[in-house]
């Protein structure tokens, strides 16, 4: 069992920055690929960014490339999402998720992830 707790969401003006954190329970954090997803009101949950357990594979959605950066600290059981140059269309609930598959590549499909946090709201005003 893995428990994930996100933090760092909030209200920010367009062009601003936020840093999301997700801390995991358990000692096996280092073997999981981790992902960030988001879900805007009335829309399906979508992949934002993912990082493999070794950080050798990192994937971003096209909509956030060049603006968001995902990183992880396995010693701290934490994955981060640095979000810069935020846009109103980035407004959503952001979720972190753990993929316990032992493959070395990041997967981008919601159903590939086994554990989810409760989500943190990010609101970007225009």
C-alpha cells in the first residue's frame, strides 16, 4: 500500500509559478515511476509529466513542455512539479500517482497508475 499526499497548490496570476510536492509513504518509493496528472472541471484526467524511478526517463505533455519540470528525491520519498509561466488553462486539480510496474519507462495512461493522491487545486487567474 502506498499513500500519496500532495501539497503546494493555490491561486496564482497568469505568468506566475507554483511548486507542487507529493510525498509518499513506504520504503519502496524508489522503485516506482511517478506521474503528475490534472483534471479540469468537466474534463477527463490527463497526463502532465512523469519520471522513472531512476529519473533517467522523463516525459511531459506537449501543453507543458518548456514550462513545467518534474523531479524526484528518492531519499525524501518526494516528487515535485515546478510550474512556471502558468496560464489560465492550467487551472485544474493536480494529482500525483505511482506506477508500481517495474519497467524503466514512464507511462502516460491514467489506468497504468496504481496509487493516487487526493489532489491539490491549482487556479490561474487571467
